[in-house]
C-alpha cells in the first residue's frame, strides 16, 4: 500500500522506544541495528515515523538527501513491529517501506540504492553480472536445469548465484537435495532477481515487473513447488507472488526429509554450534523451529543459543538492501561485527546461518574482528552436506 | 572554527548534527507543549567530551539542554532558547554493581531497561525501583525530575535513593558528590553536606549529571497485587491512612478512568511482596481484612478484571494501562499533569479533574501513585492528544494549564512541570525562595547556558 493509505496511522507513534529493545529485556543493549549504531533519535523507528509524517505527509520538512540516508539506514529487520506495544505495530514496517517508495518517486534515494535498482533492471541482479553466468556456480555439481515434471524448482537468488562466499551454500544445498533423491532443478540463466530487496528499497514498479517475469517463467515450466536458498527469496515468493506456488525455505524441506528418512544424518557432526536467525525467516515468517530441529537432529551437535535468539535475534545488518548499499556499515558497532562477537561468547565453534545474505555479512565481520581461527560461519546446508556425505564430520 | 566544527572535533562527525531532520526530532516530544527549535544535536560518549562542550558553550554563550530518554512529556528536554541538545544516551556504561552494599554506579545514559536487564542477568536477587515510564527512560533523567518507581511507597522516590553523583558544572569543572568525593566507594550520600540537592529537581539548569550511584534493593520472591473498587471518593483519605498504617506496601496505584466502564469508580491497586510464603499470605490477608471496616463501600475485585489489572500492573517494567490508554485518541500524543497533593486533598483534586476533562471534551483518565510511605499522592490527570490536529493540541494545552492551576489551588505542587507550569508555581512561591534559587543559578551558571527558560519567571 502507498504512504497515503497509512496517513491516519503514521502520527500515532509516541516515540516511547519499546521498539528499540528485545521483547523480554533479556538483553542489556538495543535490538534496533540502526539506533544501536547511530544513537541519535532520528535513527530510531519512532524517529523515522515522525520524520516520515513531517516530510512526506504534512510537508513540514522538505524531503532531503539526509532524510533519504536515514530512511535507508534501516535494515527493515522488523524488530520494531515485533516489540511495539500498540495496535498499529504491524504497520510500522509497512510505513517504512511505503516511505521508501515515496522517496523513489521523488528520485531522492542514496546513490547506492539507485545503483542497486538500475543493476537489477539492466542485468536481473544487483552485481552487474551477466545473466548467462547466473548458473555458473552449479557447474560440475550434477545439479541440472529444471525440467517439466520436476517436483521442486530450486530458486537460488542473486546472492547465492553470484557471491562467491554464498555460492558455497548454494552448491551445498544442491548436493544435499541430490542426496535426498528429490527431483528438482534450477533455472540457471533463466532465473532473475526475486525482487525482495527491490520491494524493500521501494521500487514498486520494478518489483511488479520482476514478479511478472518470474511468474511467467515458473508457469511456462509448470513449476508447482519452489525451495529457496535465501529467506529473502522465500519471503517474496511466498507472500507477494501468486499462491499457486507452494514455497519452502530449504530448512523446512530438510527438516521434513530428515523426519521421513530421506536424509540420513546418523554420520553426525561433533561440534558446538550457535544459530543466527535471519529476519526474513524468523521475524517475517515466524520460522524459528525448522533450522533448530535440523541442528538438534544431527548427532554430536551441541546447539548453544546466543543471548538474542528467535524473535529477539539481532539483525546481521544486511536487510533492506544494506548488504549491498552498506549505508549502515563501518566501524565496531556495525551490526554484523556485534553479532559475531555474540556468537563467539557462546563458545561455539560454528556460527550456523540459513541465509546467504547473513552468511556474507557475518563472514566479512569475522574477518574484521580477526576471529577466523576461533569461529567459522557455515550455512546449515553446508553442515548438512558434510553430515550426509559418506563419512560425516 | 565555527560551533559545528568545534562540536565535530569534540565528539566526531557521526555524533553531531545541525541538519533539519535531527533538529526536528529533538525540538519536540509527545506532549502538548509547543515545539522549540534546537540548533545542534550532540551525543557525547565521555565526561571529558561533556566538559569540552560546556566550555565551548560558555565561550560561545550557547544554551545546553541535557536529555535522557526525552520522555517527560512536558518538554523538559526540549530547548526553550535553542542551542545544543545533549543526548546523553551514548554514555551507557554500567560501571559497577556493588552487591554487598547494594548500589549501582551508572553513566548518565543508562536506561531503565538496561539496568533492569543487567540485574536480571547478573544479580537476579536485586532490583531497582522502576518507573511506570517506558524502559527507554534513563535512570538519571528519572532522578533529575524526582520520578517515582514501583517501590516508591516502601523506599521513597528515586531521587531519594541516590548515593552519589559526578556532575559537570555549568562552568566546566567535573565534581563528585557524596561518599565518592572522599572515597573510591559510591556507597552513601550522608553524612556530608547534601550538594546533590543542587542538581535534583532543577531540570538541568544547574549542571549535567554524568554518573550516578543508585541504591539497589532486595528482590522479593513473592509479589502480587490486589484490586479494590469503590464509588465513594470521600473515603479515600481514610482508606489511604488505614492501608499505610499497616506499613506493608511496595506500591499503591489508584486508577479511575471513563473507559472501560468497570474502571469508572476508584480502583485501589496495592502491591505487596515478601521473601517467604507465609509472610506473603499474611500480608495479603491483612490488606483484605481492611475492607471489613469499609463493608460494601470498598470491595475486592476478583475474576477477569482483577486478572487484567495483574497483567497490566504487576510486571516490571509494567505493561501499563497508561501506555495502552495513550492511544485511545489514536493521535500519538500524551501528556499528564503530575500534581503532587496532600492525601486529604485527593478527593477534591479528583472531582475537579473530572470536571476539567469534561469541560475540554476529554474522557477522564486519572492515574495516581502514592509516594514515600504515604505522605503525598501524585495525581496524574492524563490527556491523549492528536499530534496531527493543531486545534486538538491547543485544546489539551489549555486543559493542562487549567489542571495545573487547580492543583495549585488545592494546595498541591506540580511534578515535572512544563515551563509555563513552573512559572505558575513561581507566582505563588515565597519571594525569598525565588531569590535563593536565582542566587544559586547565578553562582553556578554565570553565563546562563544551562537549559535556560526553566525555573525562570
């Protein structure tokens, strides 16, 4: 919905600040990545709501580049909607997104946002990578193109397709699916961006275009079921695309395949693991259990929760397009750096993720903190790939 | 170098702004007071930075308004005469918890939520007196405005639980008060001259508190509340006297609101606690037995309404009815007159509050809290307002002014009073008291840079 649809609600925010915390105050600091880093009230959910009302509803402030920078510092992690005490709490993230749409219309977005959107429009991905190369990650893996009649389309997404760190997870997921015996395939060069970040950055027209293109491809190929590597893709495909496609995040599928015996985890994986909930799987889609059920089903894994977990998980800082625009990045209080330090405090040797964006962000943070020898970032798909191999780990 | 450049040099570019967006946010709060524009927003991290900012402000004759959570609702952290708003929340270190002497040494930006979380995690047998405000309120902010907490009946208001302070004086010196001025330990306020009074209740006009030592208290194993209801307002002083004669309360709320209908009478919500089950049962029993004297006139509420009250009022931090009620007008604005009155004046203040609310077309929303052993009552008449409707804001501002005058008429004083309400009090204040206040301000702040316009005629 457009900002005008929320006009009667935007000014209802009191800036009381509940939105900055975790739900049970179990954590001493703030759980809003943007406020935690910048520490000015303008960079808080309430501050944003007041600025949006002043600049984009009442015209008391002139929409500016600085306003745009503030709006795009938000990772849209949804902690505010989760923690707000008022009836309108669900609408907070909708308003933030609608405000970005208004800024796109006014052509007042930060340069990195423009670049992201232009790249997706021109190339079907934000990295300016050639469409023909989109499936290169799958070479020599045995993962084949989707064919009519396959049960699942494995939708990889832009990050898993092009980012070299995340490609490891993409390959691992494909290998595990192969081991499970499911019939599936990828789109390769026919896959284009799912549009989740385009939507979050406020380019509604482009998002509609991507939806139409992807939907046309899915229908042409007779796709009924989709499994995604990325929770971002999962969120867009499940909640914004046609409901004729049944969409799964891969952790949901793995959990079911373990239960049915199609995936054998008896090889085990002896180590201490902590798990980071991605916002688009957790707070947006309330899937907290599937990843944990996988990890706890694997003999030898000791799952240790971080202080902030599930609905209280601290965003890696990559949401809302920030993994690319990096508006919130830089310095010790970068969300991903804080998060790897929290993971380290658990004593775990592996920080497990289930999102290529989180993986990319946390891997960079690990290097920035110099923790490579103490902690490893692994996607659950990679852990499962090792467990379901011939000898376990 | 200009002021902005100097501020950047002190705290770094990231934590200074003179841009319209920050100035807009720091120039208003959720209450009904007029917005007043700040010129700079600065978020220091260290006391040395605060000191340098104060010296700069003296040099340039720029006002400074210190800000904690910014949740007074009466514009006390909104600058009256422009200048620098000093957002203290980056100074957020919990420096020390002394378990045996039960105190916490905190930087000025530590929030209620942060201390609560820290104690829960590391010292689950200790607690601090937590106000009804959202957890974003700071400990120092609450102390400066003489705020109360969930232990205000048994232990006093939060400014009475301060053992020591570090203050940056308006002329830039850093000064320690309390035992920490003579010892490394922040354990007591006595038996020294009580200089902390120079910074409590002065609303940031006398200096900037950068550290504080707050008393911690044993956390009880059992805590519960009772809900009593009555339609006879005149019984209130006698009942408050009787209930405080038991001397067993942690806290006592009194609530009366037009909506929902079951809350229209007077709801008494005593909260009691104990370390032992038998002691706890006895305390509950004694409070219930009080009702015999008031048979049929003050009665126990049970069932879903009692449970609703328990859900709303028992958790610390509270899921307050005030927070929920604030949205009844769906307008994002809320302010209440915090009149502190003698117990015997509560019925008159209440009935006149209802009249004023109705005169301004508002449903009445009264939230009272007994203070410090039962010597006085904070009578809050709350107004919801629609920030998007200038006429509504103006109407509420007038209603608040009228309520303030009424509170003074019945012999009360105004808590966390907005600038116009401060002036109302000063009109009735002993002239020698005003002169003394002026002398103190002149002595401490010769350039009148600290939150000017407050405590000013």
